[in-house]
């Protein structure tokens, strides 16, 4: 059950009662309606305040309010850029403000701010329709998830949505560019690309199961950056990634999946019918490790060594390293300490 605390008691009471009744009558095989209770946090608004001098139609910028007797008033956040009041727009917002005077700091009126419940009475609401028109529903949806853990209340910051919008555009460029259209290939993936994919499958599956949507969005961003760095446009990597993304950004996932499948003359072109990718441990197993190498206890370099290397092989690899030889300065080490999966230390 996912719901706000305001209505949860009533909802849970009625749903449990009817579940118990249906169970007792033999219609269903379970006597509890939900496996987990999640009370989601509120999306909070960042309110802005102006300060009117008592008894006057004069507004004092925040830096000077301690010197005056003032009344704090909520102001519509749409009249404020960050914390700077658009004075002309403010004057037009109400007839009583048309002839208002302002005490400015550095030529600007700086508002006060506070994070509180988003409410029309506090003039701190954001119209989601406007954001969808500007950024798209997928960006809006993913940004809400990216704000923080689902159980916590989070302050809304419209400027932060730009980052998620850039991520989705970067994700799109894995599949297409402005000049060539689709650039997806049928090349076989490299081991590094398969490792990125299966790390992502594992993390998204875990995060989705525990409602950790904000960390899932971060995982998509990391995977997109890594695949962009290796210039991966391979179908066997990108299609599973699209299926993972579909619950988070359904519109872009559906559009790209259909385009890629139709270009390959595949009959099934609907991402909602696609099987969820399966995580395979073999693709993320490490075969080597970067070991810190110290000489007399002081870290001097790192060397990549196979995880199955024995003591003799490790010593040979270390002694062939130019940086190690520089610090040995012609001496032979008395002892080479090798702690598997941790470190290497040469004693001279």
C-alpha cells in the first residue's frame, strides 16, 4: 500500500476488513491485502516572502528588515527569479501594489525564502502541465523520483529538472543523432559493455524492488555516461537498457524500442511486452584488481594483477614495474608482503 498518512488509516481499515471477509468466505487464499506499507513524503514548495513596512506601502529588501517594523507576506514564486523579485510584475499583481515603494540592496529586491508545504495559499505551487509542455512527461516523472527517497518530504526546485532533461537527451543520443537518424548496430558487445549492462540490471532490479527510485535514476545516469564514453550503440546492450528504463520513462522507452525493432524488421515492437532482462553474475566478475604497492610502508604506485595470481607470479610482476624499480634504487627487497585482494608491500 502506497499512500499518504492522512488517509492511510481509513484505507487500511476497510481493505483489511474486506480481505478478511473474502478469505473467510473462501474466495481468496490470503488474509492480508498488502505486503508492505509505504507512506510517501510530500513534495514541498520553496516559498518566497516580501517584507512590508508596517503602516506604509513600502517594501524592505531582506538585508534591511532588522532595522524596520515589518510584516512578512507570501509572494507568488512566479514573480521571483531565485530570490530576486521582479518588481514590475509584482506591482501589476495587485492594485494595492501599483504605487508601492521599495528599499533595495544593490539595485535589487531580495526576498526571504523557506521550504514548507506546497499550497495555493502560500503561492508556492508549480503547475505540472507547464513543466510537461517544456520538458516532457518523462523528465518530470524521473525528476520527481530523483528528488530523494520516496518516504521523505522533498523541496521542489525547478532548476534541478534541467539535469534530468539533459540525461534523457544524452540517453537518446545512444540510439540516434540529428544527421543519421538511428545509429544502433548489430555488433557484438565487448566484455566491458556487458559488464556495464549487467551492473545496471542488478542495481535497477534491487532498487525497484525496495522502492529506491532516486538511486535507480542515478544508476541510469551512470550507465549512460559509461556507454557514451565507450561509444556503444549496440542493440544487444541498448534494448535491455530500454526495457529497464520503461517503468521510469515510459514514453521515450516506447518510442525508441519501437523504432529500433521496426528498423530490424522485428514483429514485436512494444516495450511493455518485452521480457525483463535477466542479470548474469558471470559478466560482472572481476578477473583482476588494481593493487596499491608500497615500499617500506609508503604507497608508491598501483599495479593491475590477476586475482588468481600466486605469490611467485605477484613478485615477478611487481619487480618488473619501472616505478617499483625506481624506488628500490638497485636494492633487492628483503621481503615482499602480498595480502590477497588488499595490498602489496616491499620491505628493503
